C-alpha cells in the first residue's frame, strides 16, 4: 500500500490550495479515505473524510472552507481548501484504514499559510 500526498505549498491568508493523495496497492474504491493534519507541537487531527459512496464529513474548523473528493478511476483523493488561515499551517496526511490491523499513512504534504 502506498499513499502519496502532493499539492502543499506556501499560500497567503485567504488563498486556496488543492491537495492530492495518490493511492496504490489496494482497491481504492472499496475504502473510506481520510485527510488529517498535524501542526507543530500539536496532535494529529482529522480534517475530513469521504466514504465509498461519496458521503463527506468535515471537522468544524474546515466546514464551509474545504471540499473533499475522490476519483476512483484515478485512485486519487483530493482536498480543496479555500480561505486559508494562519492556523491551517500544518503537515497534511492521507490515511486509509483497511481493517482493524492495517492503517496506512502517506508521508504528508506541507501547507504553510503566511503573509
């Protein structure tokens, strides 16, 4: 199983970014997928999730500013974030939970919001 995030970068407050997570090594369409983030000195936290049916959930801090999506033909998940704030600065991780014993993480993509 491999999860590879991309799309992070430096953005000004109020700006937008689209993160991608390319998945391989498992049947992507059969599993819910998750975006997490971890800011310096803080615990990793759930940002958004998407089920196999496309049902979406967001953390309160991302509600109304983020859109999670998936393309099962491309085995890729996305997170579009708008109106980015300083406090969104973090490493963003892609996560797949295949069963109780097998949880996979990507290496992350860094989002820095700074003026």
